[in-house]
C-alpha cells in the first residue's frame, strides 16, 4: 500500500487547509484567497467525515437487520464512535 492511500481523505483535506492558512500568514496580499481555500478544504474534510459515519451507520444497521436485533439509536451512535 502506498503512503498516499494510507492517509484518510479527511486528514488530507485538513492538511491542505492548514497549508493554506500558513501561506496566508506569509502572503498578506493573497490572504483572503488562501483563507477562502482553507475554508473549502475544511468543508471537504467535514464531508469526508460525514460520509465515513454514514457508511459506518449503514453497515451497522444492515448487520443488525440480519441478526434480528432491534436497534436503539443511542446504541448505534456509541458503537460508531467506538469503532472510529
């Protein structure tokens, strides 16, 4: 597995956002553009995290359906958090 695939999409997006903020500190003439780009990367990181949890919740609910166990919304939420 290559190093690029080992980094999660969320971590990669947060890294890009951090770099944009650092560049904005050293380039005041482009700060507004770089800060806007950093906000965009943070948005993508949040979307990646939401997608990850949606996948986890979907997989968890289908496993419960197969086992015949009734699910409690709070139990599913805590299982997802523990798995992350």
